[in-house]
C-alpha cells in the first residue's frame, strides 16, 4: 500500500510538472557504502579556532561525512555552487583513509572581495587503490561561509582568492620581521670582552671641560 502511494505521488508530480519536487527528490539515488570502512578524522586542539561555533560545525561535518550520511552532508554545503552528487560522495567515502585538520583560519573582512568566514586547511590520506602515481597524501582548503544564518562549506570564492593570498603573505612577512628583529639592549649597557692576559682597567674619563659626565655607553674601538 505504501509503495502504491509513493508511486502514485511520483506519477502525479511528473505529469503535472510541479516545480516543488523533482524526480530526484521522489526517487533519490542511493549511496552504497562499505559498512566496514569509516575514514578516520583528526581535529587536534592546536588546529581549533577561538570561535566555538566554527569548531562545532567542523566536528559535525566530520561526523556526517565519516558516517556516510549523504542527506545531511548536502544540507551543510553552500547553496551557491553545484552540489556533490551521490556517486562522487560514495567514491570519496570509500577512497579516503584519514582526514586531518591542519588549521582553521579566521579571516577579517577584505574590501572588494567576497571573503569567507574562515578557511579550513585539511590534509587527507587515500587508500592505496585510490592513489594516483603513488601519491597517497594531499592537502586541500575549503571555505566556511555563512548563508541564511547557517554555516556551510564550499570552495573559496575566486574573487577572494587573490586577496586572501596577499593577506596571508602580509601576515607571513610580519611574522618573519618579528623573528629577525634584534632584542633591545638592557639599559643601554655594552658588554666589553677583556683578554685574559691583561688586567682589567677602568675606562678613562672623557674630557668634559669640567662639566658633569653624562651616563652614556662606552664606545669600543674609538
């Protein structure tokens, strides 16, 4: 009886060309997964962001993917891009051995670019049968965006990619400058190395013309 009702409803939708439902919604394409295969997912504490909502979203997305829940997976994808269809989801599920989050980078608003809320940097390991040219480990980064008040995952917008790279290069340049900047001297003191063969002697008093001697560092080699 239930099967008859579903079939009648499907025929009615197709015949009336109702735009509310599509044929794929009535007869969804099944996702056939290996029940003994579950990709391992690692999201280390050091890779997490200070935004707890983003961390929870990444954790939930990982659970959905590693348990093969395709319907929930579709709901978490950006609506602005073509969806990932069941065959691709199925092949990726069976081919991926492990996924590790390297970092979740929160981004500031960049003028003139549709910048995502954050960038998810991921390293994944493939099963040997799925590796091409012997390469089993690859890296990819995707965008975490906010659409209609909900967090979703999608590709990084092309108009933001160049500005995103420039921003990351700017941050890297600041980090390099901080590493090579010499530390300030302690109270303007100068360390004088005295050879062991000579006794230590007090530095001579400069000729100040009878005035007070200023507190300035000793000049070496003058």
